C-alpha cells in the first residue's frame, strides 16, 4: 500500500453540484453494461420519448434508453469512455420531458419479489461499476445462484471512489445518502441478505445516524458503518474492504460489494420506476477554467461540458476518464457521457514530465509500493527480455490484483500492471 500523497496527483474538492444544460443532441452508444452490442429498436427520423427503451437484446439484459425526448437523426461510430469505439444513435432533443422536473411517486418496493426487482433493474438500465462495469441484475443473479444459503453473507456498499483522484461517489453520498441507504436495502432484499456494511471515507457519524434510523424498525437486518483509511492506496478494492471488515471483527462468510452509485440508481429504478438518464460526473484538471461536478444527461458530449466549465485556459496534453490511476486515455472531445463514466480529467503537458517511456532505472519503487510485494521490475524484464527469473517470483504474478500502484510509482513510466496482467493471462 502507498500513501496517496506519494501518488503526486491532484485531489480536487468540490462544493456545489452543477446541473448541466440539456444538450441539443445526445449520442447513445448501442453497447450495454455487459459490453454486448445491441440492435436499435428505432429507425431514423422516428420520434422517441425521454426514458424510452431504444435498444435491448433480451429481457434479461440491460436496456438502453433515450435520455431526452427527440428525433433519431442517424447512426455514427463513436469513441466511448473506455477507449473503444462503437455504433451509437444520435437523438436531437425535441419535445416535452416525461421525467425531468416531475415528482415521481415512491412505490412500495417491499412487496416485490427478487425477480421483480431484477426485472426493473434490467428494464431501467441499472449497472454496477464496482471494479468492473456490468449489469447489476446479472451480477446479483449470479451471486444468488452461487450462494450457499447456509453461509453467512454480507452486502458491502462503498461510499467513496476506489481511485482517490475521483470524488464523484463521495459527493453523491453526501447529497443522496437516504436514497443510497434505501437502494442498498433493495439490493439486499433481492439477494436475501440481512447484513449490510457501509464503508465511508470521511464523516462516519452522519452515515451511522442515518443508517441507524433507517434500519431501526427492522429486527432482522444487521448493519455496520466502517471508515476506510483512504489516505493510503488501494483502500477501496474488494480485497481491502474484506480486510477492513475482518479487522473490525465483522463476522461473515461471503461478501458482495457495490458502490454508492449502484445503490442510488437501484433506488431510482425500483422505488421511483425511473431509468438511468443522468450521471454525476467530475470534470477536473488545471487546463479547465473551472472544475465541476455535473449532474448531466447520459449521451451529452464531453465537449459540451468543457464549454460549461468555461473552456480551457491552457492546452491539454491528455484526457483521462475514470481516474488517473486506473483510467483510460481518450482523445475525442465528442466522446459521450455514458452510464459508467465517473470522471474526466484534463492534463497539461507540464504535470506529466516522465511521459516518455525510458529504461528501468532499478529504483525499486514498484516492488516497495506493491501491496503484494511482487517483484514487478523482474517480471517486466522476464516478460520482455527473457531474463532468467526464479519460478517463485514468476508465480507471484498470479497474486496481482491489477491495482495499478506500480504504474503510478514507476518514474520510467513502464507499463508494469499491464505487463503483469499479460503474464497472468499467459498471453505472449
Ligand atoms: S498492479 Fe499488481 S504488481 Fe502492480 S502494484 Fe498492484 S498488485 Fe502489485
Ligand atoms: S519502479 Fe519502474 S524504474 Fe523503478 S525498479 Fe520498478 S520498473 Fe524499474
């Protein structure tokens, strides 16, 4: 583990939420949460309503919605925030909104079965972004099917982002805590769990009070609130959260984890019957005139949000989505906001001085900073230069959690975590 100060990154702070303008058009990629390409149900020049399902492979896969009312003007291949390209639908905003500005009635979700809850999750496009993006309902179904009911299981809800350069989850948790708690209760019900742990990075008192007041009526549910040591990295991965629970003597056999956003969107989908139409996204980095956290329509091009930040005051060298540690570099400002986008960071040239890859300088930072104490430099030379390496060191590659710390610590900018991942996969 490494102190986050040693990561030499900016950790922006935000006070206010900014509601982004409704864009004149949205770009809706036709890939669902599980990465499957979906066939559009709507033809060009068709009118669509806000929240209408425009693509869904089967009833047991995540639906894709139009996030504005409007007219389908065509299809285009676009870059998406994970660095890939896909086919997308372009919808010009036009007409009246079905959800925006309305007070939606809260349904009594307690009368729903697990199947009802999962069906709503598929229908409303709820996704899980804990460690990787996937359909929330599919993830819960798999857990439920594999679960040994004689074993004691726990749902863990992480209220901060695992990448310390991203503040979106913390920001959302400060403002939507009641809904997140209720969303977690819905998730727990759908997989018949009665133990929930909320993991916070900051003020645990307010979270404890709210969780206590929510669950005070329930005799069967057990709840916990623990504070993670977010001044070190990694502190929010599955393994670290499990260790935190063990350290606090929380007794359980199996654990499933979700993030704050998954709990929040579950609440909106199941209790309010609302599809995932908006996202909370952090826009940061010194080239921007102002840094912001937006509530924004899914499908809005990044370019529009840069304009709302006042544009750039210096040239941008790199655009990174979803955090500086494990994020992806993108190059197209017309990349749309997607349901799994949490942050967009703009980097100027001067803060990435070692961008050019050089030879290993044998500083030992990678080995020292690796939470598993893997001899990363040796494995790198083994993989690329076939250097003689002890089998014990090679076998340690299988313990790599792909946390990315070694990449951040390496002054030579060698692609270390990526190399270990190739070694693990046996690809060469
Ligand atoms: S990515 Fe793997 S090798 Fe690199 S620090 Fe993390 S656990 Fe260690
Ligand atoms: S941190 Fe980078 S430069 Fe330093 S020993 Fe490891 S691989 Fe080599």
